[in-house]
């Protein structure tokens, strides 16, 4: 059954890097979001004030319940590619802790990074390490009622290597957290990514910006190179039923506009973009066509009532004039 994606909007924690986790949850709920995308065991240098590393799971769960929010994902800096056994096992311990924490607060997923194929390395042994470690985490996550998802970045920024990582992991509880803007920077259009990954998509990050040499210059949703309407159309078309996580990464760029203003505008834009639009005959319209051809029954009724009122006033004025003329005779 199709899901109304406008009811599946989550706020990514990076929009408010200065807020603690309790204030972040309260803010997301107040702005009208259905979920929040939280951070745990982040990559060094990417820590947010809302990082849950030292938080009490029971307190976090209680705050989520008070706000009526879903914890859509615990985003970690855990990577699976490490060649050194000790480093790999340390990453695994963090991954397992994150899964246990997610289960305690009722989070739906934990994201990790497949990692990287470093210069001079052959991909085959790297993928083997990713598959073995990913399978262990996915199995534990399944037992805990949580999904393990791979996040696209670096070597795995585009669909083909990400699909390969998922395939070699070969576990039904392993999905993908996809940021289309990350793929755009590498030259991959949204339609290619989403159609290729299809049923493996577990979480979509909505981040916009202008692709420049060296990366992405962030812009509010709808103002950059990301074709939001097309992304949402494809997501609906392939039967995507997960959350949409709105990303405004002020941790990466503190000069960006206030998170609250941008988050509120993004919520409004997504809701309006996904609202069904029809012409007078009931034919579906694209958002571009709707600017000129959309039939609004409320506005149509208002215009008809206004026209009828004017006609009535004109008729009454004419009748009055005729009566006055007759009286003068």
C-alpha cells in the first residue's frame, strides 16, 4: 500500500549543531516534523551538541515519546573497510553498541559507512571485509528489531559501488541511506540512483545545493541543483515507504542561514510539491503545469460567487434605475 510521504518527514540533527538532543527533539516536534535523524559515535570532527554518545537511552526514548516523534536513524561514523584487524574490530564494537542503543530508544535504523577503497588497494579484499562485518551487524540489528543501512559517501557515493556493497553483504536487513546531492557531486543524476537502488532504499536524505568544483555549496531545498519534484516522483513510483530526512548541514558550514527558518520552509515546500494537482477535467499535472492549469475548486467557487454577486448587483441597479425612471413619468 502506498505511503503518504508528507507524513514521513524527519529533521536531520545537523540543522541545529548547537542544540542538545533534548532541545533538538523538542524543536523538530514544534516545527511539525514526524521524525528526527540523530547522531551517535560520529566521525571525529563531525560531533554535534546533540550527539547521543553519553546520553541515557531511557531519557532519549521518553523525550521522543513526549514529542510524538520517531527516531528514524542513528547516524554513526562507523566504517567497515579497515584492513587492520584491531581497527576493524573496534569499529564493530561501536556498531554493535549503536544497534543496542537504537533498540533501547526505539530507533528504526543505524547507518554506517561501507568505507573506502584506498589508493593501491584491490577492491576485492575490501569488499570482502565490508561484507563480513556488514553481515554481522545486519544480523545483530535484525535480532534487535533495527535495520542496518549503508550511507553513500566517498568511494560509495554513487549507485553502482553501493549496490555492489549491498549485494556482497547479502543480508535482507541491510539497506541504503541515500543522499542524492552526494551522488550529484559525482555527476550521477537522481533518476539513475533511485531506480538502480530501488527496493534497497531505506532512508532518503533531502539536501540541496549548487555543485561546484570541490563539492556542494548548500542551498535551501528547492534552490539548488537537486530536482526535488523528480526525486519525489521517482520515490513514489518505485514504492518507497521510508522517511525523508531534511538536511541543512550547519555543522559543515556555520555561515548558513538559521536552521529553524530553513527547516520550516523545507517542510512547507515538500508538502506543497507532493500535493496532488489536477486540471478541470481531473487530469494530473506536474508542478510546472500546475502554475498555469491547476483547477482549485475553492478558488473556482469563490470566483463564481463573486461573478454571481456582481451580476446580481448589476441587475438590482438596473431594476432600480428603471423603477425610478417609471416613477418620474
